[in-house]
C-alpha cells in the first residue's frame, strides 16, 4: 500500500522567506505526482503536476522536483507572501488511485 | 470557468435518511472521482468512474453508491446515512482514461453532517 508522508506538518515563516515543503512516498511505481493548495473551507487547487518521466516542473514562484528512485518530491515557493498561507498537499498517482499526504499547513507572517 | 461543480454545498441529515450528492464537470473529462476528507485521515477515495458507464470501488466504498449518469455527471448516494459519514465530500475529474489519471481537478466540496 502506498504511504505518503509530508513533513513538517506545519510551518511558519516571515514574509519573503523561501518555503521548502517535503513529500515522500513508499512505492516508486507512480505515474505522476501532483501538488495542491487548500484554503480553509475550500476545495483543492492544482498547483503542479509532475509526470513520472520528469525531474521538475515550474510555475511562476513555484518549483517542484521529483526523485522517483528515492521516493521524494519537494515543493519550493520563492519569496513567500501572506497570500501563500494555506495547506499544501501532495498526491501520488498510480492505477487510478491518488494517495494523499496529510498536508503541510503554511503560515506566512507579514 | 465552472470546472467541477458540486451540490449541495452544505447538508444536515438525521441518521437513516438518504441523500444524493451531485457533481458535474464541463471539461469533457473521461474520469470522475468521489473523495471524502476527514481530520487526521486525509483524503480517501470512495468510488471512481474511468469512463461513462463504468464505476469502481475505491478505499472506503461501504455505505455509498454511485451513478455515472453521462460523461458530465457523477452522483454519490448515501442510502442510510450514519454519523460516521459526517465528512467533507469532494468530487474530482481528470482527462485520463488509462491507469495514468493525468491532472485532477476538484470541486469546492460538500459538507455533510449526520446527526
């Protein structure tokens, strides 16, 4: 069974600092890995999708890396802003099933 | 851009009552999913539909039924609600048709309380 772990569970940083969010998974036989953002009481917003053949994906201030062999992905958010405060979830995709991590709750202090 | 639309957004039920959560997507996606999200448990797959006319069980299907009405719509039915089904339910869709789902897009969620 695929286990997805996100560390840390919570993170508080001052505005302007770079964020580093970690995601690890136990079974490397994945097709894709997807990062989401969830605001309180809201749905999940897709941030980045990394195909299993890719090493990284970038969108604006966001950069996600994927190392399948070691079962790790990292989401980098450059120059954090208070609007980046949210819970960030990673999910690995294999055989129609997304396995989600529990998320990292980020607070960016103004 | 509507994307994935769920109704209702909030619902309170008494134990034993039935109800249907509706989901529709306007992205011409082949696959649709129902998840539930509970504190400390994360998101868990209830049922999915890889294409119109097919449905399959996920991790936690007991107590639920689904219908893929057409390519756009995928409904989730609770026949006899139980307090353990109090949760936030999310519908999602993706373009994938094979084992690779592709990027998933989620609705805003339906918050269900069973008393």
